[in-house]
């Protein structure tokens, strides 16, 4: 009996605890849950207020809910995705829970979500769906012109087939885009590095479009046929960002790069941006700038490059725009024999020349960068002289060869990349019998 008795104070304390309102003992955990709830809402609200764009809002909601999500508009078109993989995206679309998005009393889309762990609180889903609905309503306000119409219009602008300012502005208005203050041009390229199933080009376009429109709702994006232009245009998208706001255009370019990088893990990516054209008639010039920057970015392995940051390549823009055949002739007269030799014998003359010029003509630095003996570097440079007739030991020879390499990049001609240039084969890990080695 003694073991079963309670101290009077202990018993009183127990009775007081029993008389507290239901849930009072859980106050600390309830407080933590409320704090987490408010933090999640605050992050999404901040993303919306900062104008980061619909894709970033979707990612912040994904983090808040700890769920994979897909945002679709009222017609069922995918506007934004925050999923672990394409398979995860398909699972969300086919099996995910659905929250209706309403703005102004009208359904503007759906939030489809699939929890990665414990299901999020329904109240949090409703709250975030309300914020998302307002962002979707803003992002989808302009009616979209057909892809074919947009592609045709962009091609006409880039080729200067339409030179009348009033006509350009009028056609832009038909597509719900204002070009009175001009526009900037973004070129986006994505190429799969492994075999892809299905229409990967359509997927690239979809990703680029939602990245652009998430920041600038009036942007126009389309796959434009530019096969007659210098460069590798397979999987290339042209985006027109209305207005003369260069900062806005840069945000669009960065959003596109971010979306491509987040959704295409096995692709090479290059996004390039022109300077703003303050007159719609000058969009053709902006397009040429973006294409030149895209060629340089792709050659350098850079994901994002503005025309202003292309350095000396800018001097070659008139030649690329007005007479690419002359630029090609200069390439043929300088470094083309090196490209052909490398392709035939799987050697590294182009790469050696590039490294030598980047090292300001220092053989020791070139050898160190390429993990190659100095004698081999000198032998290769002598082979460069034999094939091109240009001596890297002379100022004129270095200048002409350097311009030849720039012409190669501006024209979008890919330098040969043999086994020694592939990831994991640095420092001579892949032995080869090269004709240019003594």
C-alpha cells in the first residue's frame, strides 16, 4: 500500500495537470509547428515579393511543403516544376494530390504535389496555393501566340525582313508584347550528352519558356530555324525580352540558365544575352550579338555569357553579321589545317596553340597546364608552323593565329576534343601514339 501512495503535493500537481485544457501540455511542440508554418509562408512570400519568377516560387513552395510539385495553368499546360527527376515529375502529374488555384474567384490552375515524407498540413497547402494562384495569374495574363507565329516573327526580326518600325510594333501587339521601347535577345542552347528518348527539343523549349516568362511575362520564346547562320543551332531557342531594361533581360537570362541547369542534368548548356536594342528596328543587331556570345560561350564551356563580356570577340561581330564567308576564309587560312590534322590523327595541336597563347607564349607554363614535356610543346608548335605557315615566335604569327582561333569560336566551329580532353583523362592517363610526338 505504501508503494502505491502519492505525496500530497505530487497528487495535487497531477490533478492540476489533468485539469488543463486539452493540448496545453503540448505547447512547446505546437509553438515549434507554428513557427515552422510561418517560416515556410515567409520564404514563399519573400520569393514572390522579390519578383524572382514563377519557377523560383515553385521551388520555394517545394521546400516549404517538402514535396515535389508541378504547377499547371487552367488549360493544363505545365508552368513550373520542382521535382527530383523527369520520372518524379511524371509521377506528380499522374498520382500527385491536387490543390485548385483561384485568383479573383476564377480557377487559374492547379498545384499538384507529392509529399517526400510526412504529408504537409492542409492549412499550409491552402495558404501557399493562394500565394501561388496570384503569381500564376500574373505570369499567365498575356495570351500566348502560337509557337509557329512566334518563331516566324523572331526569324523575320533577326533577318531584318521587317524594317518598318510601326509594322514591328504592330505585329508585337498582336502577340501581346510591347516593342515600342525596343528589346533584348537571349539565345539558349542545350545539347544532350547521352541518348535521349522522345522530343527533347520540345522539352528544352518548354523549360526555357517558363524560365523566361516567370521573370518577364511579355517574353517571346521559340525554336527558330537558324541553320544558315554560323554555329551549332540544334536545340537552340531564341527569346525576345521586351523593353530597354538590361537588368531585367539579365534576370531573364539567369532564370533560363538556372531552369536548364536544374532540369537537364546530362546536357551541355549555353545561354547568351545581347545588349538592349532601344529601337525595335535594331533587334537584328541584338540577335547577332546574342548569337556571337552563344558561340563563344559554347566554345569556352560557359553557361551564361553577355555580349559585353566577350572581350575582343566583339570586334568580329560585323564580319559575322555582314560577311560570315570572309570570316570563314580567314579561319581556313589560319587554324583550319590544325583542326583537320587533329581530327585525322587525334592530336592536340589546336588545344596546345590555345594554351600557348593563353600563357602569353610561355612554353613552360603551357607544358605545366597540359601535363606535357616542354620538348613536346615545342615540337607541336613547330608542327603548327609547318601546317599554317605562321610562326608563333613572331608577333604577326601569334596575332593571326589568335584571330583564327577567335574566328573559329565565333563561327561556332567546335575544336576537336580527343581522349586527352575528356573528363578523367588528365595528366596523360590515356596513352596514345601521336604523330606529333618525337
